[in-house]
C-alpha cells in the first residue's frame, strides 16, 4: 500500500487501560535507537581533512659554533677564593686619621685611592678597611684583588662569565662585568701603579672601589707643608715620631717603653720612620735577641756595601756547567737606591746579609718570579737548597724576618714584600747567563707539561708561568707551546699578538666532531645514526665543553627530536640551551635558539609561548607569520610572511587555505606548476568537501612528480584518504599501499608520515570489513608512531584498533585500545572534546562488557563532561542512555531517575525539534519512575509525551521516520475510539495498519493498528469486516499480548452476537475474559455473556455471569455500570421467582444509583417500582407501598 500523508483532526490524547502501558511499549519499540554512535561517521573520521597537510619543514637551524672556555666548578671556586681579603692586621699604628678619611667617602659610594711608596703600609690599611665592621655592615661582598692584571680574569671566572675571557674588546668586557656589580659589592684592588690603564676603567665597573697605588718615594721639603690630597685620594707617608716609636716597640716585642722612648725614637728617626724599615729592625731585636744599643750600633756602623756574592750561587752555576752570572763586585747601595731609601735599605741590608747562605739563595730565587708571588714547588726548584723540608724551613725563616708572607688564600704560594723584591730582582735573574732564571724557566716548562690537562693547577701558577713565558729568551716556544691551550682559553691576553684561537683537543674535540656529524646525518635523513651521534656528543660536551658548546649539542639534538615528532623533548633541550647562551651574552646565538624554540612551541600548539620567545631579528618574521597563522590571525600572518625574505608563494597560499579563503589560496599559486602546488590545489578541493575534484587534483599532482621523488607518498596518502571518503575502499587501499612502499624504501623513513599512512590503511581495511587486517596494520602504525608527538595519528590508530577488537568480541583488547585513544586525544594540540567523549563512551562500553560496571558508569559520566549537548545533542543523548542502562543494571534507581529527568530537560532545551528522541527519553523516564515505585509520575510522563506528540501531530504524520507516523496515527485512533468517534477513526486506522504492516510486520505496532481498525469497524457496525480484520489477531501466538488478544476476541464476540451467532460469540467472549488484563473489562465481558445466555433462555447461567461480573466492575469509576448489572440481575431473578434475592439485588442497585452523578429520576423510579412489584409478589404490601411511594416522590 502506498504511503501518503493523512491530516488528523485536533485531539486531546486519551489512553485507557492497558493502552497506557502499550503506548509506552510502542514508543520504546518504534523509537528505539542503537546505543552507539554514528558508525558511518566514525568510519569516515580517519579520512577527514580539517587542515591541509603541510610540507615537511626542514630541521631547525643549528647553532653556529663559538669558542668559549669551560669553567669547571673547581676553577670557579678557586677564583672566588682568590677574592678573599686578608685578615685584619694586628697593628695599624698612626693610621687612624687616614683610615677615617678613606672610610667615610667610601661608604658613601665614592671611589677612593690610597697612594704611597713601597712599604709605607698601603696593604695593611686596605686590609684594615676591608675587615672593618662598618665596611662589612655596608657591603655584603668584599672582593680583594692584589693582582690588578688579573682583575678581569678573576671576576670572569668567579662570576662564571666565560665570554668575558675570550672577548677581545676591553670595553665590552668591562661592560659585561659592570652588569654584574651591585650596590652591595666593594672591590678592593692592591698593588696598582700610577700608569696602570686599569685605573681609568675602574669607574666604569663600579663606584664602590678602593685602590692601593704604589708611588715613587717622596723627599719632602722640611720648609714646606705637605701638599693636600685631591678628592678621592689619601696619601700615606712615613709615620710621625710617636707612631714610629709605637710601631718599633711593637715589632721589637717591648711592652714597657717608658724608659726606652728616647732611644727608640733615635733608632726610628735613623730609619726614617718608615714602617717596613721599622718592622725589619724590630725583627732583628725580637728574633736575634739584640739589644737596642746593639741594634743602634749595627745600623750606624754598617757601610751599606753589598757583599760580593749577593745573589750568587757558585755551586749551582757549576752544576749548570756555566758561569754564575749573578755576582756584582762593584754594586753600591747608593748607586742602587736613592738617598730617600737609604734608611730603609740600612735595615734590609743588615737583615739580608745575616741570612745563612742557603737562605740567601732562596731569597734571591724570589727575584726570578713575578712580584705577585711564587709557588712553593717553583721556589724549591729554582733555589736548590736541598729537600722540600729544607726549602719550607727556609721560607718560614724568611717569613719570620719579614721578607715574605704566605698567601692567605693559598698556603703553597709565597709573596715577597715589594721592597725586598726590588732587592732580590736587582741582578736581572732572567739575564742571559743567570742560573736562577734558567732554573725557574726549566721548572715552568716541566710544570706546564705535567699539568697540561689540569687547568686549576695552571691557573694557580699562572703568574709565574706567564712571567717565565715572557722571559724566555729567543722565544724558543717550548714553554709557549705547553701553555698555549690554557692561555688561549683562560688568559688570551697573555699570548703574543697574532696567536690563533684555541684548538680543541681530546674529548672536547670529539664532542664537537660528533655534533657536526650528527647535524649532517639529520639533514641527510639518517635519523637513527644522527641520534646516536648527538646523544654521545651531548654527553661529551656536558663533561668537557663550554656552556656554548653544550648549547650547540643541545640544539643539534633538539632539532633532531623536533624533526622526528618529539617537540616536547626538543623544547626542554632548547630552553636549557637558551639559558646557557643567555648567560654568555651571545645575542646572535640566542636569536637562533629563540627561532628554533618558537617553531617547537608552534609544533606543540603553545602559540602564546612561541610568540613570546621570538625576538625582533629580521629572520624571525617568517616564524612569527607561521605562529600567527596557527593562531588563526591570518591577516597579520600574511603581512609577516610577505615581509619575510625566505617566504614562498606556497607558504602564502597555505595560509589562505587555512583561513578558508580557497580562491585566494588558489590565486597565490596560480602560476606555479610544481608538484607541491598541485598537491595544495587538491587539498583545497578536499577541504571544501569536493572529493571528486580532490581525487582528480591529487592525480594531476602525481603526474608532475618525478617517478623517483619520495614526496609522491604524501600525495598518494591524500589520494587514498579522498578515495576512502568517497567510499572507494579498493582504490584507497591501492593508493595507500603505494605510498607505503615509497616510504619504506627510504633509508630512514619519517616515522610520523609513515605512521600516518599506516593508520589510514588500517582504517581502510576496517571500512572494507577486514577487522583482522585492520588491527594488524593499526598495531604497526602504533609501533611506528611510538616515540613521536603525533598524538592525533596515534589516537586514530588506537580507535581503529579498538573498533576492530570490539567487533571481534575482544573486549579487553578494545578497552586497552580505547584507553590509548583517550590518552593521545587529550594530548593532541588541537583538542577535540567531542572525540574524547566518544572514546570515553567506548571505554565505558568495554568496561561494561568485561563486567566492571562501576568503571563503566564512571567513564560514561566522564564522557558527558566532554560532550556539549548544544553542539551534538544526539551523541550526548546516546551516552546518557548508555549511562542510564548501566545505572539500572547496577540497581541505582534513584540515580537513573535523576538522569532520566536530565535527559528530558536537555532535549527540551537543546533539541526540541527531535520528536522521536524526545519521545524515547520520555518513555525512559516513565519506565524509571515505575521502577522507582512512582506510578502516578510515570502516568504523568506518559501523558506528557502523548500530549507533545498530539500537539506536533502534523509534523509527525509528515515525518520521514515511519515510527513517528505509526505512533501518532495509533494515538489518534485510540483517542477517537475512546471518545466513541468511530467514523473519524476508520481512515486513520486503515493508514496506520498499512504503514505498520509495511515497516513493522508481525509486531506490536502492526497488531495494535489491526486491533484499532477492527474496533473502528465494529463501532460502525460493520461486523463482518470487523471479524475479518480481527481474525489474524486470534491466534495463540498473541496470547503474550493479552490486552490486544482479549480485545480482538471481545470485538469478534460482539460482532458474532450481532450476526446472531451466539454460540460462537460466547466462545470468543470466554477467551476474551480469560486473557483480559483488566478486571472491569472482565466484568463487562461477563455482562455481555449474561445477555447472550438470557437470549438463549439460560437465565441461571446469565445470573451466574452477572454475579461473576459484579465484584470485577469498578464501582468507584463506573457506578452506573454496576447499577445496570444489578438491575439486570434482579430482573432475571424475578423471572425465576427468586423474589427475595431479587428484592435484595434491587436494594443494592438503588444504593449504587445514589453514587451515580446526574442520574435520571425516572430510572430510579423504574427500579423502585420493580422493587415494589417484587414485594407485592412476596405478599409484603407495606414494603410494596413504601417502594411505590418512593417512586412517586422521586
């Protein structure tokens, strides 16, 4: 029968009896939907193209190599230790005024200079200021530099600034050092000279600086006042008489000087009140036990002539096989020292002349070393006074007499007082034939060669080694060759001009080489070998190379990891590299790393971070454009890309394509005929959904490739996806197989692109129904993509694997696969919450299938949090239904009830036009209310749904969904039958039956529709047609539908009775009574059977039927029917002369009639009259009279 729309009259739905539950069942049956997501949509999902597949980007730019020293922690620690000030001197006699003159401006932020001749007490004053409590309160750090030439080197090492060491520009060095200073650091510099260029640059470093400057001895004019010091300068001169006496007494070890002041004053005056001379003289008293008189005589009688053998070691010279060369028979003190220093030399000469001969050689050995000091080992080798113990004892002896002191930072290093050093160095120890210089240089060469790999040892001995290097005659370069690697790295200024930069050696050189090899292998596509080389390179460079060298290896490995789809790991390396290079002030290197890190962040979809890390270098414009493009800011992206010198038309077209501006994209490459541009054109069609045009476009791109070009694989992959989207699985499989063959032929295929081809091929196998092959290829795809960041591709492969396992019934495998899909879908840069929600739904299904109902429920709930009902109401509803069923299975009825209400509310809010889904939700809610023992609420829900369907009857009858049409036609037919309008029912019932039997034969919808048509025919008294229509419903197989089965027999019985077939009618009515599910209708059936028995003159049987009917009838809702049955029963009893029973029955009938609203008084009067007649027949005139009067009064 041809379907045609039918116009229904307006109706208010009425459902009676079993038809209420039947309506629910019909709703559940007709509107039932599979609790699974759209399988066709899931089948197409792997082949979707949301964005064009970009051209493979080349690896990140490598970091150009630059040489920097490697600052080991021991070197840094040694440099920091070198900044330690000496202890506060025990005596600063006569210097309180100078101390305050320095301290006040210095603490106020003004640089200060302390000037004075050698031995006048500058070092002691600087130490006193450095250790002064006010100084230490003002400054957190006090740095002591007593080797001004090593100022920059020491600070660079201590502050870990290797770039300062190798920078040739002094202004840049000082600028970088100045950046490290702060208000809380005081720089104290000793041993500077007036002509030291450092003095002019100190102000650029920091205002908090105190400098001790050695000046020439002054010869004051006794007739003139001392000149005033300029601002910022304090000049130290010899002590006044009182301070000189105090100092001399201190050094002599005299406590009570009251009786000795005059004599002490004479001696001090004879020594010129010079602090160092006073100290030397005092040591003679204290150490040698001289009296003051003996000291006075010794100093006054000495002729000051140097001994003939001073500075000479004849024995040592003989050992060397050459003349000593350091004897000076003619030297005279007055020729060597000016008159001003005669008093100083007087004490020095006396003390030196008294030294044992071996100790004199040790004294002279200091002259072969620089003024900054000499290492113990070098002194022993140079002096040759015996064993190390003898040498150490000699050094202690010299220290006790004030000639030397042990370095307070290095006990193995000794520093000679500058006055004594001038005496020790006066004979030019490094002269051509001087044995001291030869031995010193021989030790230096030996030491440099032995310690060539120990930078710390060379650093500590550096002043002595450089001194020997610069005094090496004829520049034989033996020592220079040994020192060059160290000096190039840590003291390049000490090398001769024109000396080249450092040459890497050993593990450092190997690390550099491996880095270069790794970069080349990466660019050549040998990725596994590249990673092995670069990992080894990084290990070596971390241990042996500089910060910049480590950064070079980090960038090289990072570019490999990013190139192989591991951007998160690459970002970690590049951030570390940036931190290392930033601290080096290597701006060009930092810019390279910034661009690389920005690209990696873009690959990770951290677009704000990517923009933030870029600098303003011209080379950053293209990357900035690509980031803006990824952010969707296409107009700004095009501007940046157009301004980038390295940008191509393809990049511009790709940007337009991402913006959805397909015409502009095609125009940008209109003149391009290369394969990549042809591929991009095909993608433009693919993105627009023009699959056939895309297929043709991919084919044209393939025609433009060279047959051996591996880039064909990408186009074949696009072609395969397009074929699959078009349902051409066979062609899709062929294209992808060819792409796979090309990729596998590469020496080291890109794992991301290979994995993408495999996961597409797996999806094609699934589309073809080959779940085993789909699972196998999907696993291969996952293995290939395992170490990449291609989360979207990995998630797709897991989904295919999970769906294949589910169809095979391998629910545990499906669970594992869907869990993997979730993990990677959540990590995907372009997060798709709907996709995650569907995956969570699949996980929940798998948990339920494996018996973990609690976990199933939890994951259904998680799935709902990722789905948006406004965007995809059907998907949201499917998960709600699945969750509802799981809750009922777990006997969580209350939770299921709440959820069913949410389902109805969501649909009413987000998808009111979906009548079928709304009806299904209403049926679910009603059933849940029944399960919760809330029958009234269930009826309300059913009525609410029936009303909604009736109100949208026009839309429902015109719907393409036959279920809705069958449902609304049946509702209309039953309503009109219930309101006794059979003439309006007939056409509706006929249409309903035709539609139901066409779409739902041999099912409840068809049986109900047939029953309705039979009822309509019976109501129109077309009894024969009714019997014929209802006949198919009288079979025993319908006994499971008792309402329909009973009603079909009842209607047939009534029709047979009307056709004067009482016996057949009784058979049908008896079957109807047996299966009738409602007691009231059972009563009506008994009444009908009583009527037939009455017509067959079987009054006793009729009475039995009526007696059976009475308790079954619903007196509360239908008192009129009960009264009617009682009256009929009474009439039959009267005919049987059972007057007493008849009278009782009439009385009961009268009682029931009082419950009937708006009862006809004549009807009551008739019953009273019949009651009177019964009483009269019984000979009860009084009762009869009362009944008649009541009839008349009624």
